């Protein structure tokens, strides 16, 4: 039903020259999602965001980071690579299992990095690993100018060695 969703929309404006409504099928969407999964969704998001930031010459002065937990109901038994489990519940629901997601955005609210982690992932550990990933994504001259804003559980780490 992908083609029905885009019916009446300017597909060339949305997706590029030569893309027609008949190109937008469930099969093509599934293939695209498989390729994104192979490449790694976090890497795809970061690459697209950084390309857009560079192309539009958007200054990245501050990266705001948040690490909310999402409580869920039901029985989860280690499905996939995500461990939905008990952890520190920011929503004050220690009786529910959870997962956490991490998001870093610019002052213009452009997402730069995001990922989903196990329900018991520690904020301090994640912040350290996230800063390490930023070193691999952002150019050193950009890193020198970026202010990294995180919650109080963040660990102070120099982004540029």
C-alpha cells in the first residue's frame, strides 16, 4: 500500500528525478529497509544528517543529548538484539520492563545521532561511547567548537584529544 500512500504527491520532488509512483512498491520499500539494516540505521541517520548540515552550511555549535527510557507492558524474552529488561525507570515504573533510546540534536533540532539500547543501559557508559562515536563522525575542527550538553549523569570527557 506504499504506492497508495504517495498517490497524488510529487514523488520526484520527494525522492529525486525519475522516481515515479509505480516505483514505490512494498517490495522496493522492503529492499530499502534491508539495505538500511545492513548498513546500520545509526550510521545511515548520522551520514544523512551530516551531509545535510554540510550541504546547507548549518553551524553545529551545540549538541543536545537526551536519554529517555520507554516502559513497556508484556512478556519480552530477548527478541532480536535488544534486551528489554528492568532498569532505572525515569517514569517511576520499576515494575515494568523498558528500553532506552539516545538522541543527539543540533540547536536547530536536526538529529545527528540516535540509537536504541537495552533497558538497563547506564547513562554514564553510553555518554562515553557516544562521544567516542562523535569523534569518528565529526571533523576535528568541528569537534573543537561543539558544546556537548547532556543530563547530570553525563561523564565529562574531552571530545578532542
